């Protein structure tokens, strides 16, 4: 990943957090609870009301990825 891409990602993240200011606080609050064996559930509801749900069990390699992302921001 080059520097220009990193700067673009930072700009996009700032725009996202401006649009959704409670989301970073949620991530900070949940961070201590996410560890190997935790289950993350995701639900998406489209404008027509259709709901799609999934979940994943956090692995050690997932924690590695999360830690790498934390170093980037």
C-alpha cells in the first residue's frame, strides 16, 4: 500500500466518522471484549426491509489483523 492510498483511506475514514460519529465510540467500547472465541454478528437491512445476517467466530489471526489496523489509525 502506497502513501497516497493511505492518505485517501484516512480522508475516507474521516468522512465516514463525520457521517456516523457514534461508530468510533462503539468500536472503542467493544474493543476490550473482542478476543479469540468472541462471536461477531452482522445484520444488514436494506431500504426495502430485507435483512441479511451473518456471524463469525474470532480467531487468533483475526486478532492479528485487528492489531495491524489499530497501528494504521
